C-alpha cells in the first residue's frame, strides 16, 4: 500500500533552511509544519504554511539586506 502526503518541496541554501527550521522549532508540537527534512538544502512542508513562510522569509531578508545610501 502506498502512503501519499500533500506538501510543498522547499529548495534553499543552508542558512535559509536553518532559519525555516528555527521557525518550526519555536512552534508547539501540534503546529509544527516540517514533514521531512530531506537534506542540507531541501525541506518537505505542509502546504498551508506557504504564505506564512513567504512573509517571514521576506521580513527576514529585509532586515539583513543593506542598501547603500544614495
């Protein structure tokens, strides 16, 4: 018998993966969204967290990005 899970495959660099894992680790067990940690650059997550992750990653990147003053 085959088991199938619906989810989203995330491919990112190692630091971004660690950021996503840290978000997951801060949540209570009932709300954790990582289904499988596949390797150093891939995660398989629940599909309902896509928007939340995009917003948190965007906010994180905005905080660490430096723009030279004009």
